[in-house]
């Protein structure tokens, strides 16, 4: 099995686990879950390759994108936000609940 096939299988599993309906590949929870997987893989790479500055910048960009999606999800579907952050083990910021 090639790396690309293994990645495609893993991605498909993540999409199925977080999809809200059949054929759902782009909803906010799916995007956040896929970004979380990419962030974890890149963080693992950066622990072994500390001088990879381009990789560090990529990690910052991915974190920012995920943070914006999480803010949107928190604003629109607070219960879904809580469930997703618990499921993916993402730390939540101190927010005042309205």
C-alpha cells in the first residue's frame, strides 16, 4: 500500500466519522477534523526536524485556519462545538457563554 493510498483511506475514515449526513465532505466539523489530523502529523514531523522553518510556518497557518473554523462553529452551533472539541481533544478557550 502506497503512502497516498494510506492517506486517502485515513482521510475517508475521518470524513465518515465526522460527517453530518451521507455525502457530507465539506461541513465545518469535517474540515476541523481533517485540519486536526494534518496538524498532528506536522507537529510530529517538527519534533524530529526542529530547523524546518517552512514547516513551522505551515503549522501556524493550519492552526489559524482551524481556530477560525472553531470560532465559526462556536458561534453557530455551540453544542456541536463542545461535542467536537471533546471528541478531537482540542482545548477550548475561556469564553463567556451567552
